C-alpha cells in the first residue's frame, strides 16, 4: 500500500462508509505503476463524495487533495484533461467500478501519447 493510501486510511472513521479495500486493490492492480496513487486517490474521492455525510465529504476532499498532488507530479495536460472528462461524466452516474477500471486502463495510452 502506498504512503498516500496509508495516510487516507488513517483518517477513516466516524460517518464514513467502510473502506473499500477490495475495490482499491482492483484499482491498484489495473493501474500502471506510475498511476496507482493518482487513480486510487481519485477513486476514493469519488467513492466518498457519494455519501452525504460531513465526515465522508471532508475525507473525500482530503482524497481529492492527495489526487491533485499526484496528478500535478505527473505534469501531463492530457492526463489532467482525461480525469476532468471522466469526472464530468461520473457526476451523472452511479459510480460503476468496471467503468472506472476501463478508464484507468486508458491512462497508459494517454500518458504515452502526451509524452
């Protein structure tokens, strides 16, 4: 588990849904090594923002901050655009893990094209 995920798990308490360990593991297994942190933090951000409680919202905001840090380190406009487009579509859906994993698989191609 990455340092970011350990930090996120350390704040997991209160009115937050159970940590989705299996889903996070699937994201980590699907993502290319250089994208694991950014993809996992984004997944948790979206997961938490689907729960309308103050604790889940705050924890989701923390995950978004970690996601933003990892995304900025990738320094890729195409990658930033891809996440923005995914977020735009995801806000209108129910948060399907299979759909997210399909998106994660495309990031290596986007990363290679943007290099």
